[in-house]
C-alpha cells in the first residue's frame, strides 16, 4: 500500500488530501489545531504503511510539518510556491484549502511537483539567525531615518554618522521642539539597544561560517566577507537542485521581468520572488565593485556611467550569485551534513 497526499498549511488548521494508490480510496479533512504535537499524533495512522509521501508548500510552517513527516517515517516533499501556483493554471473555479491540498497531491502522484530544497537542521538554524540579523539591521535603519527626518523637518543641519559618539551627541543637542527632542531621544535609545543585540549575533554568524567548508569557499569572491558568506550559504543552499545558474538568479529574485507585445516593450523590473535576505547579502557584496581593486570594477564603471549605480550593482550581484552557484554545486554532498552534536556551532562567540 502506498499513500500519497498533500498538506495545505494555515495557522489554525492543516487541510489534508491523500490517496491510497492501490485501492484508489481518497481521504480528506482537517487537522486542528495546527501544532507539532497534534500533527505527530495524526501521522501515527501511517505507522504500518510501507510507503507514505506528503507534499507541503514552502510557506510559513513548513519546517515543523516536514520535520514531523520525517520523524514518522513519511517521505516529505517541499513544493516551490510560485511554480506550484503556475501549474494550477488560470483560475476556473473557487480556490479553497481542500483544492490546494488536492493540487499538491495530484502533482506528487504525477511526479510533476516543483521541488524545493529541504535544508538540514543546522542550515535552518543558521538561516533563522541570519534573517533575525537582517531584520534588526532594517529596524535600526528605520530608527536612523526617523531621526534624519525629524532633524530636517525642524531645520537642523544634517548629522552624517548617527552611530558615532559625535553624531549621537550632535543629534541629542540639536535645537528641536520638546516633542522633537523626545523623538530623537527615543530613537537614539532604540539604535543603541539594537547595536547591543547585533554585535554578538554577528559574531555568532561569523563563527558558524568558519566551521563550514562551503562558506569558506564562497569567501574567495571579492566583496563576500565573514558575514555575507554565511548568509548566502544558508539562503542559497545546495545548488545541485538547479539545472543552471539562471535558476539560481531567479531563486534570488534578481531576474528581470519583461512585458513585450509586437513592437512595444515595457522596462523590466526585478521579480523579487526569491529570498529577500539572499538579495540583501548579494547586493551588499556587489557594492564593493566600486573599489578600484575589484575584479568587476571596469564592468561596474561602464554600467554606472551608462545607466546608474543601482543597476550596475544589481548586475554585479547577478554575476556573484552565478559564481556562488558554481562553487556550491561542485562541492561534495557530504558538506551539507549536520555537524557533530557536541560542536557548539550556534553558541555566541
């Protein structure tokens, strides 16, 4: 007996749809609430089945579902959301959770499911820390922008470096209204608090990178240092799932969308369908191409002069992700195995 099915995940319930390939019997329903313990208990019904496989979309919640499937001896399949939606075709009927679960089941039965990579646990942990780091960076930038906006709004000269002691003192001593002073004081306090959290988190991510041979390999590219290499490694992952480097560019969301009809052609925009954290890391690394010592300096300058600096940096970012693709694809699959259990890989340095 072989069981093949699909899960549609939501915060309150998991909708399932599976078929017994021998008898043709179809079962569907919901698992409530959508928690690890309840799913584990539900999966107990398949303990005597020789082969069970379930597909789940790579959306929020897939991690605990995939882990519990693996724990129960069920073969997990992770579906790429955009490609899965494309295979659904044009909308001809009502979209429901049951229809989504059935669609995943049908694709898995037909062996047409667009598979996404299921990272090992240590890569998932590093990815979680990297995304937290970037979220804190973006929050800090938001507070700094709020300070700049308040200073400009009240006619105060620009303070260039709010992270330096001189910059913070200048912002705190600025001639502002009482409410403006309160805004700046709270924002400076928030920036200081975020800096305290970012420093040990950055050291932790850098320590992870020093213990991973794949990360060290990425560091040989100009602009990819001891933080960005860990983020790119965790987000890009095992590149053997891509058949060419163009798919890696698409996964990063750095490909350009094009609309054309007859002689008309609209200017393209970034697809932005991939990992935003991967795009952030690649863009930060590509910005180093403006240095005269960069191997891509000539190409960057030519594009900057013809277009602008942002488009030139995006072009270099695409070059970087292609190079990272070839590096990671050539590695021995063993490098993706989990580190020894006694290795303090995620302890803060």
